[in-house]
C-alpha cells in the first residue's frame, strides 16, 4: 500500500517517462524495500563520516595555532577514528548495494521475459526480435546505472548539500541563505537542462533499438541473403541505420557537453565569490585561519558533489529514456486476455463449432489494413464432429490461416463464437486451450537446443522411452540414430543444421508426443521427399485415429484423405463436401483442382 501511494503521488504531466519507468521498477524495489532502507542508511552514514572531517580539521588547526598538544592529540585520534568508522560503513554499504542491485536485476530479467511472453501474438508479429532483446537488456542495465548514480553520486551529493546548509546556518546564517538560493537556482537549471537532453536521449534509444532490430533481422535470414548474393545491399541498409543513430547520438552528446561546461562555469563563480568573502572576513577579523580552512574544505567537498549532481542528473534522465521502451511494454495491456472467470478447458471428444464468426484485421488496428483486409473472416459457421478430419482449401488470402489463429485465440472475435466440446474458448484459459491442440506447421520453428529438448517441448516430463517412441512414429529416429550425439545433437538457430524434411519430422514427433485430442496440420509433408512422405502419411493416419483434425491443405493427397473438404473465399465458406462431390459441382474447388501444379493448389 505504501508503494502504491508513492506511485499515485507522482505528477502525471511532465514526468510521464519517469513515472512509467518507476512503475515498472517499483514492484521489485518494494520487494526488497528493507534492504533499500538499510542501503540508504549506510549511504547517509558514509556522507556523515565525510561531513565531520572539516570540523576535526579545524580543531586540529586551532590546536596547532594555539600550541595545545592535548587538543592536537584529541583531534588526531578523532580523525583516525572517523577514518576507521568510514571504512567499516563503506564495506557495509558496498555489500548492501551488491545484494540489492543484483537481486533486482535478476528479478527484472525474469519479469521482463514474463511480460514479453504474455503479450498477444500480434505484438510479436509487429516487433523485431532483435529490438526486443536490445530493449530488455537496456532496461535491466538502466536500473543498474540508475542505482549506481543515485547511491554513489546523486544521493550522497544531495545529503551533503543538506548537511552543508545546516552547518552554514549554524556558523553564518547569511552565508547559508545565499548558499540556499544558489543551490535552488543551480538544481532548477540542471534539471531543466537534463529534461531538454532526455528528449534527445529518447530518440537515440529508439535509433539504437532500430540498429539491433536490423542486425538481428538480417543475420536470422542469412541463408536468404547469401542465396541472392545481397550482402552488399544488407550492409548498405545497416550502414544507413547506424549512420542515422550516430548522427543523433553525436548531436545529443555535444549538446550535453555544452550543458556540462555551463554548469561547471556556474559552480566556479560561486566558489570564487565565497573565497573573496572569506578573505574579506579574515581582513576584518571575523574569520580565523581555521574558519577559512573549515569553509574552504566544505566548499571543496560540496563542489565535488555538485559537479557530480550536474554531471549525473542528465545520466539519470538518459537512463530513464533508455528504459522507456521496455517500460511501455510493461504498461501495455495484452490484446488477448483471459476472462476473470476463465476456467481450464476440458476436452473429451474434440468437437469444434464455429458459429457466425466475424473478424477484421482493420478493426484490430493493423497498420497495413488494405493488405490484411483480404484475410478477414466473414460470417463463418462450421461444425466439426469429434474425430472428423476436415481439410480447408482456398486461394492465398482466403482466410485459412486466420481461421487457425482464431481457433488458437491469437485474436479475439468481432462477433460470433468458437466452442470446443460446447465450451466457448473466450471463457477458458489460453494456456489450457493451446495445451489441448497440437500443431504441425508447414515451416516448423525449432529451438537452438538438442533434438531431445525440441521433441519433448510439448511434454517436458516425457521419459526417454516416450521421446524415442515419438521419434520412431514420425520416422525421425532413422536419421537421429545416425548422428554422433543422437538426441543430444544441437539443431542450430531455427533448426538450420537439419534439412527441411528432418525439421518436419521433428515437428511431427513433437505432435505425437503431445498426444492432443485436436490436431492442426499445415501441410506437414510439404518439405519431404516422396519416400519419406509416404511414411509420414501412414504415420499421420495413425495419429489421426480418434482425434479431430483440421488440415490447411495445399496438396491433393491430403485433401483426398479428409472426411470433408471446406472451400473458402474472402473469409467465407463457398463450398463443402467430399473430393468427388466438389469436382461434380464444377465450382471453385474444381477450378482449383484443374489449375493445380505439381500436386499443389495453384494460387
């Protein structure tokens, strides 16, 4: 409650970035709030150890001037004691700082992964993976830099300013008043300068994320780059992005350097004025040599911390700017969320019902709506019986893939409903929904992990015997057992170390191991040679027994095995029936069949 009250007290105008970033950091900070209190206590104690030194130095100087051995000895012992105390406090401060910062950085990494992973599918379709990685790393590092700045620079500097004001007020009230006015003006100017620079730092952070995004996008498609000999074009594209980032970063740094020099000039004026005042006081007899050393020592300490505040304030705002992108993702509400009353999906039969389903990408705010509009689903109604195998065919853009995304609830419907075993998928948890559906995509995505991990991805608790059995049923064991490391073989990023057919068989093995009641095939044999295709077809027939199956069909062999064929155009069903019935109708399906090429429907 205390943490929430502090967040709600932050201003909503002018400090939007600060509030957004702090809101993202705040749960972890509150988790370790007592460690933070301990850390702040030690920080104040380290400053107090420094602040007492001018008093002891003045006493020592006065003792030397007065030839008082006892005063000199007492001052020396106090100075030694202050040094010992300061070192002990510094050790405690360092340990508390390490535990506080390291634990929160660990938590931020875990929370960031969770926040990104819980975003809806369109978020990932619209984002560069490289940019997300860059933003996540910068977000975590921004907390580290902010903590270091606040604990080692800004915090001690502010504490020293307060202590100096108290000391000056005790020694010379008029000097404290002048010092307070100067501090207020300096801090206001430094904050204004830092805010001006933060606007530039936000742009630099965006440009830096773009560099990371282009970097990852190019290298993740390096095979395509090399196959078309486009290394030069990709280098040119990357050079343009990095040059744009360089220009913005350079101009921002030059702007910041000019502000830094101006702040140093302001501090130098105050220091010179104070020296002149002290010299005049010494001439008037109101300032002793000890007072001169006392005030000058305080001024040197103060100038050191003020310089830090001036230099580091812009770093604080820069760190806030760099954390802004990920903080916005923290604040972003997932497009698809579980209902408050959502319950786990219970599948026994595998019955699927689409009723008057309507979905529009344009209504979902897709930027390129004119292109995506052709993938919409319009008044789609279909009832799939338990254990039935349904093939969905149609030209590219007919809405076939969108239909599968809606069944997996990657998007919410505009209207209508989808039910599985009479349960509306909008009222069940997304995790339980997707756990009941096994997917074999046309282009399987494999992790840069071992073959064992990739097969067991659907069921991490599967035994070695179950994994091998699944691999054998998918005819993947035929090549796995020939590999030197067998199931321990790493497949490379996106499975690049495997052939297309091998990747497909690993994806099939994963589906066999998942043992889900509902199957979705996006032409699983498209990347296989004829011999292997026949084996996989026999295996998939075995897999389909007693299960509901939806096939996004491109090959006629798959279409002919289906219990029913659904023909889609512009997001709607235009024909349905068996292969021969549809040919006899001499409609859209017959046209697709007559124009097929190489066993595929010709788009």
